[in-house]
C-alpha cells in the first residue's frame, strides 16, 4: 500500500484511496487514524481525481452531528434545565479521543456514547451559542438557541435527562482542566499500521496525537454501533456503522412541538414506567445467579452465576442462553458504555481468584483478566470512562481505564464497599458501605471522599436517578430504603420495603425505582420522587439483583435459589 500511495501512476493512487477509506472506517483506531492522516495528505495530490477521491473518503469517515441545530424555544424565568440529544454518527474513530467545547452562557455539553447531550440552564434572555465536537475524525458543531421570556413559554425540548449509559461523559461549562493521566504507546502488530504511521510522520503530519494524547480535554472511547437485526446473531452486539448517511439512534425523551417554523427532531421513543410491573417470563441460566446487566441496545442480558465459573449471556428476544467459561466464580457484571466490553468481578468462596474478567461482547471470548484486591464486588463503569471496582475486603475502590484496562488508582472509603453509582450531573460517585452504615460521597474530579452520609443498617446496593438528582440506597438489615439528595446530600427516609433488600435500580424515566427483596422473593416498586411503595411484585426464590433495560421496557431479576432470571414488564 505504501508503494501505491507514492506511485507516480494516478490509477494506483486512486486505487489506494478506497482502501484507506475502508481502514479509516474500521474498528482498529490506530489504523483508522493513520489511514485518515494518509487521506489528508492525498487530498493535496497534484491529480484532481486523486485529490477529489481523498476528500470524498475523508467526508465519508468524518464525524457528523444530526441535527446541526437545537432550538430550546421560549422558556419562562426560573425554568429548569433543558436537555436535548444530538446523534453523533460516523465510524468508530468519530467518537474516539473526542473533546467537546461550548460557547454560550448557561450551556453545557457531554458525550454519552454516540449522543451529544446539550444542557441549557437559562441565565440570560437570549441564547445563541454552539457546541463543537472535535477529534481525529475531524470536527462538527451544532448551533444552540433559546429565549427566556417573562410570559407563558412555548413548550421546548425535553426537560428531563433520560437513562444515561455508563459511557464516557465530558461535562463542560467551558474548556475543562484536563485530567492528568499516563499514556502508553501501543505496539500494533500490523505492518500496515506501522508503515502508514511512518509514511505520515515522514510527510510531516504525525498521528501520535490521535493515539496517545488527550488533546485539550478528556478522552472518549469508541461508542456504540447500531445493533444487528433480530436473528443476525444470538447475543446481538454492535456492528460496524454504515458509511452512507446519518444514523438514527434510539432517543431518550419525546420532544414537544415548538414555535411554528422551527424544525424539531424527535429525541426518543417515549417509554413510560408503570406503577405495577408484571412478571412475563422466567429464563433458566446458571447456578445461583447474582449480578445482572443489560447491553446498551437492550438486546442482551448478562448474568453472573456465583456457584459456577459461567457468565450466562441471554438473547432478550429469543431467550436463548450462551455460556461463557471464566477461570473463577463470577459475582457481578458491568458493561462499557458502547457495549463492546463486559467486565465481570470474580472471587471464590475462600476469596481466592479475586479479579475482573474482561469479555469481548461480540466474540464472547475473555480478552483479559485484571488483578484486583480481595473480593471485588458490584463494579460499574462511570461517566469518567473508568471501571470502578469496590474491594469489599480492603475498604477501597480500585479504578481501571475502560479502553486498555490500565490501573488508574485506588480510593479509600469506609468499610466495606458493596457497590458504586454515579451522578454525572454533580460528578459524584456514591458507595454503600455495608459495615459502616453509611454512603461515601466521592468527588470524581479529585477522586477524594468528600462526605459520608449515615443511612439504614447494612447498605448493600445503590442507584442514582437518570437525572442525577436522587440516590436510592437499600438497607439490607433494616428492611428499608433511603433517599439522598445528590446535590445537598440530605437524607430522606427510611422507607419500609420487603425483607432483606439486596439490590436497587431506577426506571429510565425516573418515575419509579425498584428494590429487590432477597428474604421474601419480591420486588418493591417505589415512586421515584417520594419513595412511596406503589406495588410489590413476586419473583423467584432468593432474588439477588435487578437490571433495567435502557429502552425502559423490561427489567431482569436474578433468582439465586431457582437458577433463573425473572423478566418484568416495567414500561409501556
């Protein structure tokens, strides 16, 4: 290929342009970055046809935003923050190593997988700003407008945050202070990538930035691709993005009509959580299932079976179960925001074999085992794109980068952390600490515990509402749940639930929350704002954990005694 790039024959250079565009659209980010830089060089070729072909290849592999304008319409003074989602399309490189910058008073923006979430807190009479996404696949921006009035406002774009996958977010009110991290060069085992890189460096346009530098902000890992159609393969994971045209992603909340003449794009299919869910199916999995997680596309359910060495992978549509063998007993499961990697905490009953298995969601193969402290518990992927692993026996939370799984530090917390949940709105992490009867509050910008909040006895599980404002905690020995304000850290409750509450979760619309009661085989359904119990649903024997699908339609409860998961219809 290097010979063809430098060939004096125009036909040879034209041939290689298509090949470079194919590499630039691929999953190998180092290769894609090198190929795109080569296309940039060829866009200046003396031949007009070669130059035009290279420009076309760059356009096909560039980052794109749809829509390119967000109009929040007219709002009254004192209105709550307004939220809109913009689809970020393009190849995997389009959402790798991205930085987000904003211009406009009261405007913030963050990357949430393949969505750019734009947040406006009205502070002035007029908003006419912009948000720019910039990375190795180029840049694109969206104009953001709005007006604050003293009269009854015209309904505007969605006012509530939908369910935020635990992918990398960059929350900005201007250009951020970058997190200082160590970066390591990766030695790619492909001669072509090395050759392309050498070619580009010799030509004076290096690609080191695209692979090793954070630029002016924090990095963004590869975000989700469109899921395959039903029946394409049983575990339904992400595939390559099509090159032609912008993609339409499942949005988060329904946009309301705006003023006449304003083009508004619907942001999501609206799924409303119900006050009384119904059990609609039972699926057999492995021996004594514990942790459960659902893929970002809601098509795949992952279940850790704690009396085997098996991770069960369930196709949500066909309910077919595939077993993935691990070297130690799995306990809990978490997914990268793009759904490509599955992280499984493991340890044996004697606490040997402690670690985290990293599973490729497409191949269902273990790609790496991470060494952790003794007894890693209910891990989670945070909005800072790190895997947070509570270490039950060490009074700490260990951090790993999602992309290359390098260790990124340890945070000491009160004994003994069982889980972790995040409020991206406040950039805080929360850990329920079983033996301390308290929730630790961690500032994610400094990785320091800033406060502990007393809660009911033996807090086991924790969840944060989709809007980042409410923290729900299960008190295992108290048969209660507590609510904490994520901003003020004021506690409300306790609220009586079932016997031995083990796990909690929120519906994507935030209207309801769920508490799994291990002692009586039920799930308590709570009002998401007040904590009032609206229903009690019977599930299987000794239920352990619950996960709600991102589309808001279903929830999955692991039943440790029955070796099953119960499927609940929670949305309509």
